[in-house]
């Protein structure tokens, strides 16, 4: 891999058959591959786009964004949203919803569009 031209290496790393864990592992192998998988580069932007295509509308092409950090933040927001949704039936089984019932959602500390996107993913899952 390290002997390939940069453009070809980037195309391979942007392939949709590779996942985020694969890119993380590849970037740990040597300096050349770590540089190809830089957090602000095309590879992590493509990972983000492939996983959550509807979220790209919130970003400008001129912004200097750490796509690796955005990927991590969206992934963590998704895990937290799934945890919160799973707890709804236990907390809100009665007719009365407490006033502070949704405070954990308000205190997530991530962009609201991450949480909204995960809720849409949950709603659109097969078998739900």
C-alpha cells in the first residue's frame, strides 16, 4: 500500500467496503498511511458521508473540520440516543410524564441534528 501513488491510496481508503475501524487500523500501521488518513482529510469526510449522508448539509466545504472528531461525536451521540430511547418505556410507562423527563436529551452536549438523525434512523429501522 505504501508504494501506491497518493491519489490511488486515497481512493482505496475511501472505498465503501472499508469501515471506520478499518481506517483506524490502517492509520496505525505507518506514518505514510497515518498521513493519508488525517482527521481533516478526504478519507474521514468520506467515512462520515457514507455513514450519515443527510448530515453533510450542516457543513460548508470551506470549513476546516476534523472529520474524525465529527465522526466520533456523531457515533457517540447515536449510542447515547439509543440508550435514552431504550429507557423510555421504563420511565414513561405511566400516563404522567415528569417535567424533567427529557432533561437527559437536553443535556447531551452534542449538536441537536446528531440526535435527530439518530432518532430518524431508529424510526426507519426494519422491524420497528
